[in-house]
C-alpha cells in the first residue's frame, strides 16, 4: 500500500511539473566518454499549427567538472520542404567568476537558452533540429544532455 501511495504522489508531482504550453520537449543524453565532434543530437518536432507563435528553447545539462565556461554549437534547422538554415550559437554556461548560470542539482546544472522568440512555423509537418558541438575537442566531456523545447508564445 505504501508503494502505491508513493507512486501516485510521484505521478501527480511529475504531471504538475509539465508545462501546458509545451508543444515539444525532449532531451538526448550524451555519452559519458564525451560528445564526439562528428556526432549530432537530432530532434524531430511535429508542428501542426501555422497560425500560432512559438518560443524555441535549447536546453543544456552540464556537469560541474565541465572544463569551459561556454559551449559553441552548430545548429541546422530543416523545414518539412527540405529547406535548411545553419547558425552558430555561443552558449554561456558560467559567469566570469566561474559560477554556473543554470540551476544545480548535485554536480549537474541545467540551463535553458532561447533560440527563437515568438516565431511562426510556416509549414505543417516535421521539422528537424540538428545540434553539433563546435568546440576544438574531438570528444567534449562534461556535457550531460541536450534538449529542445517548443512552447506556445503568450505574445
């Protein structure tokens, strides 16, 4: 009986934490041995409404032993019709004094970085977001996971 009560409380707490404005929210765990320079983290959100505005967030989780204060990323966004755009992003993970910017839990820090604010998706269908680390290391250690979150904009 006690296990059932704990399970129900956990389920309710998990459900309450979900943001009802979220249209898409997914994380990809990266290998402990490091994020290979040639390895992509790929997300496939399905967008069904072209008339609404959305905010798109990059989500990062880094370990406290991550060597750098930032993370450079290449991002490719491919629309359902195959047209793509590429951008380079400099993600600041720590302040100049070395203090991590994100929320911490033990040795793990989590941070959300805005990619696009109040944007419309002009086509219905599956979009593809490809992220690749652009640091100078072949195997970048200390980045735990990367995520993509798309929410309805309230503007």
